[in-house]
C-alpha cells in the first residue's frame, strides 16, 4: 500500500522532491517501533512494575533478582507497623520465554478491626510462573503468564485458624501497545483462582479482572508508571465487617536506575499481593488504605557495564578504608564490586551483633545485620522496639561519588527488620541519607539525616561525624546525632579504628551512649556510657583472594 501511494503521488501532480519527502514519511510510519531494543535490560520498558504484568519480555539469558517491602503510610494512624516483605527472581531462556518465582510474607495485624476486633494475619505465599510472548510487531505485543502458587502459611481468625499449603493460581494475557519509544499502554485481562473456603471460612474464590496501565520511559535511567486492576467478577477485598467485596487495585510510582544493573522502584498502592496470583488482593480491611513501597531490581551480567561513570578512578587505600560504616553512622561510600565485608561486635549491656555486606556492582551494597540492643534500663522503654535479637536487611545505593568527579559522595540506605523469636515479631523501618566530603588531607566529614519508625513511634535524627586518619592505618572517629519527633536525647560515639595494612582486617574500640550500632539502635540514648569492640574483614570473592 505504501509503495502504491508513493508511486501515485510522485506522478505529475507532485513535484519529485515532495514525492521523496512523502516516501520517507511513509517509510517512517512502517518502521519498527521497538521499546525493548537495548542490550541493557533496565534501559527498556518494564516487564512488570510492582505486581502489574506487561507483555514485555527480557532478552535471552537475562537474570532478574528483586526484593522489597510495602508498608502502611507513615502519615496514617496505623504508623509503619504493617509491613509486607517480598522478593523473587527470573531467567529468560530466550527472547520469548521466561520462568520465575516470587515469595511474599506478611506477619502483622490488619490495618484496622475486622468484625469489630483487631485481627492478626500471617500470609506467606510462594509462586512459580512462566511467561511466553505470543506475538510482537512494531506496535503490539501479546504475552501469556501462568502462575502456580501456594499459601505456605495462611493464619488468621478470619481464615479459620492455621492453614498450610493452600493452592492457588493465575492466568494473565497482557497486551502492550507501543505509542512511542518512550510511552507504552497496557491492558491485562486476568483470571485468579483461590479456594472458596479455607478453615471452614469464606475465602476469595475465583476472580476475573481487567487491568489498565501506562509506563513512560523519560530516559535510560528514569521511568514512571501507573495501573488500575478492576475485578469484573468475584471479590478481592475483605471489608471491616468481614464481608467480601470488590475494589479496584491501583498503583502509581517510578523507577530509577542507580546503575545499569540496579534499579529502585518507589510506589504507592492499595494492594497487598506481590506474586502474580495475589496481585489482585487489596490491603485489609476495605482496600482503602494507601501503602508505600520500595523494590530493588538487580540484573547481573558480565556484558552490562557496572556504572554510568566512566572511566572509573582506582580507589586508594584510604578511600577503601572509609567504605566501612562508622560506629552509629553510615559511610557514604560502598564496598568495591565483588567484595564482602563481615563484622562482629560485642559491648557492655549485652549489645552484640554481626553484619554481612556484599557489593554486586560499583554503586550498591546489600547489608544483612543481626543485632541485640543494649538492655540498660535507663534507655526510654517506649523507644526501644526490643532487646531480643533482631534481623535487619536492605540496600545501600550510592548516587554521587566524590572519588569519581562529584563534589561529594551521597548514598541512601533502607533497613527493614523484625524481632527474632516467639511472640510479637515487631517490625521497624529505617531509612537514611549519608553525605560525606573528603578533604585533600584525607579527613572525612559526614552528614547523616535518618528516620526510624515502628507502630506509632517515630524518631528522626541528624548525624554529624568526622573521621581523621593519623599515623599508619589508625583513624579517630567521632559522631553525634541530635534526635527529634518522639526522641529527645542525642546519641554520641567516639573511638579508634585500626586497619591492618592491606589485609582487610580492622579493629574498632569505641565508647557510646547509643543502645546499638545499626538502624534505630544508633538513635536511642541511654544514661550510662557503653564500650564496644568490633572486628571486621573484607574478602574479594571475584578473584578468590584476600586483600
């Protein structure tokens, strides 16, 4: 058709140069409009944002790993005590076929009374799924996803007590339209299967829905998205009366690539399901509570560059040393790619802990921490979430790097964690920004605003620190953190750190009035001064040798 129009319109009625212009225009209209043409997976449009499925698929051999959390809005009366943790992974066998898994865990009260009483809910869901691209051209892409899932644990009075290995599943047929290189529209018809009853109580049953979404890729690093999933039949919401109702699931947010391999999604939603088969479920009760969430996405691969900064300047020994966190404050730098740091500490008043940090690429670090806070009775008991052992985990992402041309270094860190043991597994959310400036003499000044919250308790702090290197491998560290909101007494820490040559070993000795080293523990003061010792070691797992 294009060739016929070109031949006709290039006749005597049109001048040759106008015919050539029209031919070029027609060729452009017929050209392929591909939104998935980059070999860097995170530069393309999303295959899924939060839990909304698109028809996009990854290229052959792409691996994706992700984890995140969703929690109640801090501005609501619910505080931040209601938390969902989730994670998953996928592998693309070819450009059309991907297999993956997802796991999510909720152990908390519902957001409000159900049937007039506070209602505890535990829901742990495991999903295995496959996704196949059925059709793709310059404008349209159609895929199909099948998920087989199990509620490993489903426990609540509204679910008839404790249930295990309750099977469920979903079928989705997402359709994506490429409006341009930057903009896509998505329509996702879905059918979800849940049992009609569990534990002798009503359950969701079968739900059919139609989802609508849009994603906009402003550039290689920044994307925006939004979606609404509307139940057409069945019910996806438990109301405050205990009845089952239908309420649309909505989501809005954005994605930012910290590196070519790591992206951070921030979003708000009224949904509570983060697997393909639970994505239609809203938060209890009524589905009218807004939740905020973060999801970290990692796509490893040797052919993907580590950083948007190039060329990278090799780090000095001093720069490597200050990648380690302080006593109660963080470092704005992260470990070198492929390295692991392990730390163990013990202090007075029963404070003890271990930390594992791993850097998958140039500007990121994943940290896992187990810590028991001080049991000194002079700390405000209303601020101490627990003196039992707690786990914390989360990412530290570097946005600016003074070592590679920026005016200063800037990182963000979020830690999510709960108490370990029987009874209430109280969750605490902690987030901070860490900015540092290195002088030519090697002294490092750090500014560290941070916020911690659990239940209806919130503490904000502004850490101020200095790290001064003198002699060979010896550092003097001093920190103070004024606090506000529900906190009132500032915390402080001071001491020495010694790095044993290039071995990767460090030893800390510190005095402090903080009840802990990480998270909210560094923001809660006690009257008595504590002392603590820390031993750390860095391993290079990429070259299988020690530093």
